[in-house]
C-alpha cells in the first residue's frame, strides 16, 4: 500500500463514526483520523476521493469504503484480503 496509516474521515458525534472508531481500536488498527467538520481541507479531500461527504469513510491506498456501517466495511474488506493482511484486520 502507498500510505503508512489508513485514513478515517469522521464527523463529531456521528454514531456510525463512533462505532467505526471502536471497531478499528478493537482490531488494533492505527488510523489517521480526520474530522471533516472542523477542517474544510479534509472535507474537500473526502469529496475528491469518494465523490460524497458522508462519514465514516475509510481510505487505504486504492481501497476506499465510503459512508459505511461496520458490517458493510467488513463485507468489503473480506473481498480485499491483501488489505486485511496489511492492516492486521480479522473480519
């Protein structure tokens, strides 16, 4: 993968973002967490890479999951075993 840490775009007090953060913490995945509400640059970056502004959204190299629940993330990650292996995800 082309980056050291996966990026998780979040919005404060978003319940799906809180759930995603807890999931990644439980998995031991270190993240570059970006609050798109307080940093307009991160919002523009989110829209550029996903085509939308909803959170949580995850980016690791070319693996992008936009506006997901944890179950949706797991389903998409299972289709990319190399990403799971690189991040140490057990899904």
